[in-house]
C-alpha cells in the first residue's frame, strides 16, 4: 500500500495540492487507497487514479454556455460580466485602496469610485449606496424608514419575485407595518392620500416586474404620487427592480432609475445584475439626507458589498456596453447568420442540425411581455442531456421534440465552443 505521505510528495500530486489545496488532494488519496485495499486498483496506478478524480479547479462553480435564450437567467448566475468588470474584480481582489485615500494617507469613503460612477450615470440622484442585492436594499429602506411605522403599498404591488421570495413578507420581517391600499387591479391617488398619516414611514412603489394585469386596471404613476405627497412629505420609495439607468427603446414598460427620480421619487432601488448587466448588488439612489440615514443605520454594515463588487460595478457603469445590453441590442439577422455558420459546420459533420426562429426573453423577472426575436440551432432531442453534462456544459431547451440552442443569450465569442460541444456529443 503506497503511504499517504509518499503519494502527497509525488511531484504531480504536490502540484495539484498547490493549485487545489492539500485537503482536497488528501481526501482523493485516501479514497484511492481504499480502492487499492479492496483490490480494485493496482498500487502503481495510485497517482493516476488520484489525478483522475481531482476537480479541475478549487471552486466547484463551472462556466456554462447559456443557450436558453433567457438573457438574465437566475439559475445561471444572472448577468455575465463584461471583460472590464472581470479585470476590475481581479485587480481589486488582493489588497486595494477601497477605504484608503492614498493621497492623504487617511481613511477614505468606501467605494467612492463606484458611487461617483452611479451618480454620473443617474444625474437626478443626490447620493447613492450599494448593498448586497435589491432585496437587501428593500430590507434596509423598510427598516430605516418603516420600523415601528407604516409602509403604504398598493395591493397590486405585493409581488412574489421568484423562488418563494415575497416582497410583503420581507417588508413585514423588518418590523414595518404594511398599510395595503387599493385592490388587486386598481388603486387611486385618494387611496394613498387616505392611508398616509403621521405614523407613515414611507410610501413604497414596487414594479411588478414579472407579470402584468390587464383589463380594468389602474395604478398611480410616480409623478402623481410625488405631486400629492409634496416635497417635504412622506418619502416616496420606488423599487424598479431591473436596474435600467435610462429608458430603453426596446423595453418601453421597464421603469428606469433616472426617469423615476426625475418624476419625483425620493429614493429608487434596483438590482445590479439584471438589465444593468453588472455584479449582484442592490442600488439605492436619491435624496442625500435619506441616503445618509440609510448609511448610518446599523443594518447597513451587515448588507454592504465587498471590494470586488464595487470594482465590477464601477467598471460596468464606466466601461463598454455589458454583455446583457449587447445581447438585448443584437440584430436578429446577425443571430441567424451565426446560427447558419454553426449549422453549416455541424451539417458537414453529419449532425442533424437546422436554423430555426426562436423567441428569447429578458429573464430575471423582467419585461415578461417582451419576447425578443431570435435564432436557434435545432438538434435532435437526445442532445439536450449530454450537452448539459458535457465540458463546457451547454444549457438549451426542449421544444416540440427538438433541442434548441438560442444564440441571443450567448456572446458571439462562444459560438466556436458551442459548435465544438455539439460535435463532441455527436462523436460519441
Ligand atoms: C428582482 C427584483 C427584486 C429582487 O432583487 P435581487 O437583486 O434579486 O435581490 C426586488 N424587486 C423587484 C421589483 C425586482 O424585480
């Protein structure tokens, strides 16, 4: 039986230990010794056997090719980051000046660059802070403005975001009392007026991101509510969800940060990793005095983001269009051309592949009414599972007995890897 020490000292296993950590390698060594003991494996094969079961990287998260056609796919990590954002994260990953002013040598404001970039992108905001995600932003606002007070919210905006996450439950968990106004389908300015009194901490508007109510409906837009509450009245907080900075021509129903503040909201909240296309983060922008209250609240310390998130957020805001925005803007004819090029390669290798029209989605609970015209590579249904389990994994979807690989949710730079993954499955 080869000794544990001897195996760990082997050149190749020592190198793996330096890359993956000694613990992982030791566990694998012990599993292999067990196999030798049971006669399943010959002792000279020990090192090769250990290497064959070791993971490629220290983290088990793997890059996946997203061919689902859902641009912001929560199960696939939402927004893919732009190259500049990845570079900024790597640069900030070591020791960095996140809270040090290198000019004076004094402590500096945390993540000032990201905040400046947010304020430059949304000029209607007087100040901004960044927390872990939009749910954290809501929790912070509800706690700081609503604890032991009332939050006024329309019944039609008591939204479930996904995976059982219900905004009213989150708000109630902060100790705020919810004062629901209106009905499922209709709410008026009078409903809000009647509900606001001296116990009111804030009026909250939540964008119903992932559904629409049609027919006999009415809601009160931010500018009307703001006008009725007045500039010195109860704060008006709007959760816009998707994180669009400005109106987007392709998504006319998605609210954006700049317009919502300009319409009179005192604070706006959004996610960093939906349509903004950046890292997971919760953004709060608006009136400087309210933002200062949030920053001073003890809960802020528990919700703030780390240096790498601040770095990626700043780079996303200042850098070139992030992948999600590029995918959104991609012209369908270009997507078809990409699909034709891939299908030509697959067809030449004898794979039953064709180009089909498809409908992509924004995803992440955004713009449910806006299918995006797209193009997909159509393959036999039997390809779906081996593609998902391949290297790199490719996740498409099944439609009408075929596996479809939608190209709108994939950057063009992945086409080569996509074709290779399909060819690898076909070759088996
Ligand atoms: C997605 C969403 C949230 C939750 O955002 P996270 O960043 O996932 O915490 C909250 N409110 C609205 C309106 C949303 O669309």
